[in-house]
C-alpha cells in the first residue's frame, strides 16, 4: 500500500498551504499580499520551474544573514558567488556574522524588526514565531515546485509535522534528505576485535547491546586493558544512541524525557520507566566490569582520543569523520578502524537517525512588506531552485561540471584531482572545495537525494550507510507538542529542573556514585515531585486538542 495515499495526500495539502488566515496583523498580511492556495502566480521577468534553472531577466539582490564558519571563512572572491550570479542573475547583500555569534545576532536583528529577507542556518525557530517578524512559510510553499515535488516524492508529510506550531503552520523551510543519515556510532579497532575472536561483520547485522557487551569482554580478556572503551563528548552521544535501543532518552537525545505510545496514542515520561532502569543497569554494568571508562562522562574529547590513538582503548564514539581523522593519528600503523552498525535492544533493531530534516531558512516579514507579493514569490522561487532543486543542490555542493568536477560513465560525480573535500583527493588536492572555492558550505549545501548524499562520501562511509539501511528498521517520528506560547513557557518551567535532575542522576547511577537498586524508588518519586506527571498531562491535553491537525 502506498503510505502517502489517502490521509497522506490530505495532510500534504494542509502542510503545504496550512491555513490562509493571518496569524496577527502586519503590513505583509494585507489582501494584496495574501498567498493563493493554488499557487497560481505567473512568472514575470524570470524563468523558474521543476527541472528548470531559475534566472531573473534583470539583476536582483536579496539581503541574507550569513553564518561565517571559521573552518572555511567567508571570501568575497569565491567562485561560488560569481557562478551563482552568472547562472541566476541573483546576488546577495550579506550580513556576515561569525558562527559562534550567529544565534545571538539572529535574535537581535529579528527582534529589532531589521532582519534581512533570508535567514538560513536556523535550527530552532520557536523563539521567533510569536513576535510576528517571520513569515508563516507553509502558506507559501505552493509557489515552490522543487520543494513540493521533494515533499511528495520522498513522502515528507510526517517529517514536516514536527515543524508545525500551535496555529497549524510552520515558519521555517527545512533542509530535506531523501533518507535519514547513519548518524553517530562506535568506531572500533577491528583488528583487535578479530584477534580477540569477535567477528564483527558477522555479528553486527542482528547484534544487541548484550551481544556488544560480550564482545567487549572478549577484547578486555585478550588485551588486558584497564578499559576497552573510553568515550568522548562526555558520553552524551553514547547515552543518546543507547537510549534509542531501550526506548528512553539520554545525552544528546535527552530533550524532555517524553516518548509517544503509538498504540495508546498518548505521551508518557520515559525516563522513570522500568525500561529506563534496564538502560541504566546495562550502562552501569559496563563501568563495573571495567569495559567503559567512568572518565568518559567527565574528560575532554582530546583525552578520550589520545587513549584511542595510543592503543590504550579500542572503542570510541563518533561519526564517520571521527574515523577518517583518526586514521593518520593511530600510533599502531596496522590499526584497522571500522564503524559498526549500532546495536539493537529491547525496542528492536532500529535506525538511530529518524529525522530527515536539516536546519532551514526563515523568511523575514520585511521581504513580503518591501518586495510585495509578486517579487516575494519570485524570491521564493529562487530559494526553491538553489536549496531544493537537484541542479541547485548539486551546484551548491560540487560547483560546476567541467570546472570543479566531471562525471564518470555511470554518471557518478568525480571531483577534480586538484581539489579536496571530505577526505576525497586527500593526497592530490591543492585546493579545498569549501575553503578556497566557496562550495560545500553549511549555509547552502545540505539536503538532497540519496545519490547526492552518497556523492560526497568515501567508499567506507557509503558502506556504513548501506549497512545501516540494510540491517536496521526506520523509527516512527514522534508527533510534536503544539503548545501555545503560554503553555510552552509553563512546560519549560517544569522541564528544565526536571531534566537537570534526570541527567544528574543518570550519571550517578551509571558510574556507581548512587546505588541503582537502593535508590530507584526515591528517584522515581522525585521525578514525579519535580512535575513529570503535570508535564505529561499538559502534553496529552495539547495532543488531544491538535491531533486532528496531526492526522490522528
């Protein structure tokens, strides 16, 4: 059965043209500037469309915030800018801000009413919705053929629900991937595991965390190491990854501790359940048995990496870039590094990453006010080409065919040998694709098809992604809690101290500072005293009020 049929098509229509009623009065919300639900706006003075290159007949400039990444700092003479102008006749008036200050500057200009038209690199738009300075962009996506095609072709309806606000609209154009990524996992010394009698490739397709525990014990017995595994990121990535297998939250995935029961159609607090105790018991066992270094939760990243590089430990959490960076730093030059498929657990064999959304673009109301409806739609169609068409995404990532890359007989992109990026052409490249040419930057190059994602991966990373897709099942996406501003504020007042307590006790239980069995009942009682039940009650009241919008 086509999952996108029936309700999916109805929900798509709601998401792509969510409510034409204005969400507060502003100069941009006049009848003259109101969006047409059918998206019928002829192009005057420009070319656009699915499968077509956007081009303005006359030169046009759009104001935009720009997050300046210190790893590839802005250059006015990047070929990216001149090539974009040549293709589209569009230039940017950039408000350039250092990456570390970008969020603060974004808040400042939006709240002052002076925001540029285009505001990319937006991870969380919630703070800006109530102020009325951001366009409810879901009312306008019908004018964006490449965006709407991707939503329909890749079945993004459920993914986009995560961006809905209490008014049933969304306020950011997210980057969209055809498939979820492989995410973080465990980089291991495969040569040591195999010498210890662990056939990782044979086990990983169906292994659980208990199987992983047994493998770690074999490595400890073989090596005699104090600890097999000493982690970076203060253990936060591992806590999040492991939490998925146990149906709880932790580390980077801690959030509000809430999970959604698809059978009962209700939220519940996951981090005081028997499953959470089982999760803590497992991690505590790793520490007690000398497999996981308790310093994993306090040491800096460099300390964890140094132990791995020196051969003192044989497992470290990371993404594939961690593996690539580690290759040249291993003291044992015969080290064979391997990124394992994350183990499963009581919840099953699940993919860790379940969101296909990236950071995205907010559009300032200033754009609608100052451009007017026709030219505002023209700008949206330029954005549609650059950020959402296959041609625009390929250009933003790789540059121009014949200049920065070629294609082999199978159509695969081949980066010019004198250009290096993401581990490609590391031995031959004299120019960096992002640093020297301006392509593959975080402001423009994200989202796209599986083919485009794979094009920037080494063979090893492609293999890791293929194993994830082959051996693990996608996870359902949890519905959002579509709270009003007042409700969100009230819930945040509960959640912050509640989750600080959960986080603190999680580490104490895992490291043995607190006895889990003796202290469990007191922990559950304190979680309730800190407002978990009130939080869940409010979350379910909101869900029941908004579930029709969400398709339940």
